[in-house]
């Protein structure tokens, strides 16, 4: 049975938590009221996507730690985790750029 990169999954979850914390902090004063509607929608979309993929990754990580998985199930959860990690990196980057640019 192949070992799961639990450390990699944990690190990706931490990055998602960190990005969401920064997003919440940046949004503490509210999204710039002068920001265009597209920017506001993009911000909301990317924060929601971060939360979504953080949940998917957390779930896949828990499932992968189960000992009674078939090889097919293990591979499916590994793929889910891999996609979630990539999506977290993507949306984390977008949120970080929006924070740097002042929303």
C-alpha cells in the first residue's frame, strides 16, 4: 500500500487556513466600498473556493488515513486531495494578490 503524504496534506490545509485568516483580516474593514462589482464578486468567489477546497482536502485526508480502503478508493481520495491542493494554491494566490493590491 502506498503511503499518503499526510505532511503535504497538512501543509496545504495550513496554507488554506492562513490565506483565509489573511482574507478575513483584510476584509475586517470591509471590501473597499469603491471597488467595482467585479472585484467584490471575485473576492467572494475566491474566498468561498478556498473554504470549499479546504473542506474537500480535510475530508480526503481523513479518508486516506482509514485502513480499510480498497486501492480504487485510496486512488480516488488521493486524486481528490491532489486537486484540492492545487486549487488551494490557485485561490490562495488570487486572494494574496487582491490583498496586496488593496482589494
